[in-house]
C-alpha cells in the first residue's frame, strides 16, 4: 500500500476507535501509519498516548512532528496547541479519561476484526466495509 492509496483520515479515525475500545497497541500502529503519512492530528494522538504511558521522550518526538513545518500542511499555532495541552493536562489530573466513551456498540465490530486476524498478531486487522457502515450509522444518530 502506498501513501496515495492510504485513507489517512480513515486511519486516524480507526486508530481513535481502536483506542476507545481498548485496543491500544493497534491504535498506536494506525496512528503511526497516519502520522508517517503527514497527519498532524495522528501525531498529536501519539504524543498524548506516550504521555499517558509515561514515555516522555517519545511524546516529545510526536509533539515535534505536530509543530514541525516540514510537512505540507500548516502547523497549528501556539495558542491552539497550548489549549490542547491544557485540556489534556486537565483530563490526566482529574481522571476524566476513565469515563467510558459512547461507542454505541462499535466495540463488537472492532472485536470481530480483532478475533478474525491471522495467527497471534496483536494488531487489529484493517477495517472493512461492515465496520465503516456501522460507524456511519453511529455518526448519523
């Protein structure tokens, strides 16, 4: 698969869904895929993910990817990033991240993908049309 064939926004959404349904290692894989294709939001998710794990070096690396102006898209301004960081700090301090996300039954579809993978691979296989349809239905509600 080439970058031109990759739905980078879709990879980000899938990674976030994986994270919300407690498939953290798979989420990291898909975020890295999207971030490697230049998606700044995926890089920011990786920054937060590594902060939550206490991996400050990795978190700094991904934050640099967010702010680096080498990418084609415009880097977010300092005020926007400061606001995101303030919200993330608040969530970490108050434990709000322990609240369950409203995934509306999407867990079953993600778990289906996780169990139909090959062998002992811990990475959830790529999304299929069935998951896309379920996610589309969920977002319409």
